[in-house]
């Protein structure tokens, strides 16, 4: 069965270039982003890891941990990081899971159960391992994005989506298309006008079912 939004993510024991740990223990009380890759030393993935490294301060501001996944081993990951840091001009301080047995890729439904790594494999053999997951402190899947191998991921959008999730979480609002921090938010249709006034103060009725208000602090 597919891993869906609001499902609890598998609590796997993972091996990384920074040691082994249980995934839920590593997440702790933080938000977490997992981004997966079909092979080390591949050009698009190297630029993506570099982009994640460059955003280290932004992840920290948002109380968010990041972790990579690739279907090669720990030693390959350690060597690859020097290339990543050269491209990024930044330290890649996050761990990378060594998913050489495909346990993580299969548990997160990136690959079919019968998938295996053939001798002399290429990234095509694990092409669907190109996913971004945002996981909440409750260990539940909040968002997933899947990309093809020939399109680099937009981590500015991942950051924007994380901001939207953190705004909506526990504040009883939703975010509109292209929302960024500081923009107005949407009041859910389940909230009456009277309750909206009490909770949010002034709001704008664009349509009977579309009301906007300043983002809660």
C-alpha cells in the first residue's frame, strides 16, 4: 500500500555516513525533510544535494532536519560529499542514508517490492527514487513530491511548502496558491463568519467560500 499524506512514516533503523539510528529518534520533536536519489556521483543529484547544503541556515531557522537517501553505501556517500561541497561552496552537514538494500526505498513506496540492484546498474534501475518528503514532528507524512531524473528539484519550493505547512499547522488556516511568508492566508469554510471575526479579527470576503485574513503571528 502506498504511503499517503498523514500516514506515520516507517520507523526504520538506517545506516548513514554519520552513524546508525532509528528514523523516529532522529526526527525527534523536529520537522524533517527526506530527499532521495537513485545513485551517488550523478550530475543532477549532486546539484540538488548542493542546494540543500546551501540552505542549512534556513532549515535551522524552521526547526527542520534534513536527510538524504541514496542507494549506494556509506563509503561512497563520504566520497560524494566532497564533490557536493565543491559544487555548493557549503558544508554538507546532513546525513545520507545508505540504502544499498533498498529497505528505505521500498518502505516509503519509491520502488516495487520485487526491485533489486543488478550488477552494473545505472540510475535508470532506481529511477523512481527521486522523491521529497516533508515529515511533521508527529512523524506523519505532510507532503511528498516526485520528480523524473532529468529535472532538478526546486528547493526554494520545498522551503516555501515547509513554510506553508508550518503556518497551517495548529493555526486553523490554509495557504493560497503561490503563498509566501507575510502573505494573507485563507480561513477554512468550516469556520463561520462570526467565529472567524472572533478568532482572526478583520477578514476579506472574496467569494462566499473564499475569505482571507492576515497570517497569525
